[in-house]
């Protein structure tokens, strides 16, 4: 079928093209995309920081309405409202243990540009497109997904609001709720206030951590962090940052979340810990080496964590429930853009003025 997609060819900008998308195979689900969030991984590929076959069809925070299902799909029907997330195989050792974000086949299913069997699902003028991104490639009018990454949502919340739950928000919230699991009243510092860091703030506030310290370079983001539950905010470029952190925490922080991927910030996040403190590293470092201070040799734990250790089939409904009860106001991070303005949306994310741009791709029938 013919679809419209925002693709990346030779430049570092999205351009629109008519593409040919396969019909769903027996294990696939065709989704008419209504909205898609932009995540840092999309931008990293756009800018060439992560290698990816071009022309590239990206987008991995899609949400939409099921248009058709393959013969093997039993519990998803055309017309279902769905949020798309990452795919997993469902049968390997990790998936069997419930750790689907550590699926042994994660790279093939989410990061190969092809289907799991190596075939291409999408073509441009007869040439293969690097698609099947997170088994979706949702910067397009339609996407082909798999059962493992299609989460049916019963909520009547707008799909444009639910789309970013599929990656960035569950990553930040899950790092706190699933991995660190702080007790109420324990201290936490969050470095880097994009969608991932701010979702970690929301989760820390939900638990009742204290103090919750937010660190970033953008004043607007610090203001939003306060609104979302940070009890203290600090500018990351203040000269005496570690002293300031120490004056807030006393003996250091029980927990820290690092969401910038910058080696110096990673070191600061580890340095601010108290004895036996725990830091989780979520930012993807550009350099291969991460410097850690010797102060971590006091019983500290360094965690890394993929997609917040989330099983999207549990985590996404859980976050929607929390939102309904008023405890997880993640929509404050979102700004919507018309699909045609995708490049402006990327710029707004890069300059810090917008935390989570969500593209409006289709219109839901009232
Ligand atoms: Zn697996
Ligand atoms: Zn992502």
C-alpha cells in the first residue's frame, strides 16, 4: 500500500515521500498512525551519530488505530486504539524471565532496519528503506508492528498524549519505579531534564522521595521540574554544583539518575552519592569511556537500564492509570506539532524549548 512518510535521505533533515509499505504478514499488525513522539534516538540517527541505513524511516513512539491484522493475531482487532513500543521475541531466556527490554533479539527486532527475517517492509521507488525501526517506523501515515510492541489502550485520552509513553516516558519513570525503587523520604538527584529525566522526577514525586533535586542548563526545564515535583533545582553550570548538592543532601544522595550521557555529568552523578548510594545511567554516552570518581568505592551501585526495565504491556497501562488518578501529569512535557512541521519540532527539542514534541499525523474520528 502507498503511505506517506517523513524520511531521512542525504541531509540531516526530514523530507516527505510516498512509500510502498507491505501488507501485514500473519504475525504483523497494520496501524494507522495518529501521532508519534520524537525521541533522542530519532535525532541521533537523523544527525548521523548512530549509523542507520538510508533512506531511513524512523519514529518509535507511535500511537494509532489498528487498520488490519495478520492471520495469527487473535486479541487485537481493527479499530483498536493502540500505543506502540519496543518489540521483543517473547521466547528467549530474557523474555521468558519477563525481562523483555533485554530480549536477546532486541537489536534485530528494533535496530536492524529490517524485519526479523531480514526482509524489508518498506520501499521507496523500488529501493529498500531502512524501516521497521523499533518494529514500527511511525513517522508515517501507517506502520507495521508486531504483537509484542502493540499495547491496546482502553483510555479515552488523546492518542497524541499517549504516544510518548512507548519509549521516553516509560524509560525515565521505569528507571525509578522498576529499578531504583526508592523508599518514601529518600533523597534523589536527577541530572538532565529531557523527557527521560523529567519522567524520573515524576516517578520520584509519586513515591514521595525527599529531597528531589533537578539539575539542568535550561531555566525553563528547571521551572517545569519544580512543577512536576522537584523540591530543589540547580543549574548544571553553577561553579560549585557539587558543594550545592552537598548542602542540600547532607551526607550525599541515596539515589541519582543520569540522563544526559555526558561523561562529566555521569561523574558528578556518581560523586554526589552517599555511601552505598545508587546511580542509574540512562543517557547514551558519545564516548566509549566513562570516568568514575574513586568515591564510588564506598559501596555504591552503578545501574544501567534499558527502557526503564519496562514490560510495555504492564508499564503503559500502569502509567495511564496513574495519570487518571492525578499522580502522573506527564502531559505537561508534551507539545504537539503538525506532521508537516517535523523539522521545526526537532529544532524545538534540540534548543530546549520543547521537552517532548509529538507529531499529529492522522485525525481520529470523533
Ligand atoms: Zn526475547
Ligand atoms: Zn526512544
